[in-house]
C-alpha cells in the first residue's frame, strides 16, 4: 500500500464552463451594474486611465502620475476618474494633497466573467 495520498477528484458543475450570459439571461440589477461599468469604459481616455492605474508599479497610481500622458486638462482627468470611481471600477484615497487610485479586482472579475465565452458556446443561426 502506498503512503502517497491520492489526487483529489474534482467535480465540475455543468454550468461552470460557460459565462453567465451564455447560461442564463442577466437580471435587471446585474445588467444595470454591468452597463454602468461598460459605459464608463466606452471612453478611450477612461479606458487608458484604467490601464495606466492597473499597470502602475504597486497597483496604485497618484493622480499626479495620471495627468502627463494625456492632452487634456487636470479637471478633465479628474472628471474621468470620478466616472470610473462611480462605476465601481476604481477605488481612491486622499493622502495629503494627492489622491491615489487603484483598480478594484472584483469589478474586473465581473466584466471578465461576463465576456468569457468559450469557443464551443452556442451561437445563433445566421
């Protein structure tokens, strides 16, 4: 008899392979929350801001680091950051005179889960 433990048996839930949108229709509340996030990301400046914040060393960025890469004014950047924050995509904290931003992983997980459609997902007849 071997002293090695056997490998655990993983049971896959039948619905676990597919994104929520493929398994069942979105509810009204989920659709409202997700559409707010997608609407915020539909602006190229906001999408770039989110990318800059997410890729910043340490996972958070000072607003002072986010103004330079854009050809828009500081109040415009502040507006875009407010939209991202209100959509639930980023968190923020004031530290002295500067505000620091970070991406909320749970928000990205929601967006990712919705869009994660396997290649074998059913498609409508054309």
